[in-house]
């Protein structure tokens, strides 16, 4: 993780995460099908952005992040052998633009996000023999929305906080 101050009001930041996942599944499922399998994932997940302090009370930021997420164990154990070979990890580019206003008694935040997915894992509408949802990868998908929060501080013992989220799919 790194943060660089370009000026007294402008900062850029960058970070990178490495993840290694090694799934080893041995045995049979409750329907007596062999679920022995192994899946290895190595992910680099970078993130970067810019933070701008407008004045003592106002600030804004923009960030871009690329991330990967492995399928969870249930996705592999609930899939049949053909589906198992097709399942892959999700890839996401997340864009965020945010604004914040703060003073001694008020804290307001708004954040717009756009999430551009490749191979997102989604429910197929089917269920397995024990009632769990079966999932599969979708080539391209997205989500976007607006998140906000507000906090009003009345004294050191009492504050009122609100969180709103207006996502779309």
C-alpha cells in the first residue's frame, strides 16, 4: 500500500494484494457421486485512486480496483462433473466516485459505484438434491448504484446515523 501527497490537497494512492487459494476436495457427496477435485488460484488484485481535499469540510475521491474471487467450495461440490470443468473465478473492475462533507456535528457521505464483471457467478434457478442453489458463470454483467451515509452528532452520548443504498443490477 502506498500514498503519495502531490500537494496539500491532493493525494494519490495505490495498493496491491496477492492471494493464493488451493482447494483440495476428497470424497463422495451425499448422493454418492465422487467429488474429488483440486483447484488452484493465484490472484493479483490492484487498486488505485486519487483523494482531493476541497477545504476543511469537503473532500472527494475516485478509485479503480481490479479484483478476482474464487468460487466457494459449495459451488464445486454441488456442480455435476461437466459444470465443474466450466466453472471459473470472477473478475471485477470496480469504479467508485465519492464525496464527503464533515463538520463538528454532521458527517455526510455519498458514493457512486460501477462494477464491471467478467465470469460473475450467478444462480441458475436450479437447486441440487439438498435444496442449495446451483451457480454458473455469466460472461459479462454489471452492477451500479449509489450509497450514502449521514451522521448527526448531538452530544458526546448521542448521535443519529443513517445509511442508504440504491443499487441496481
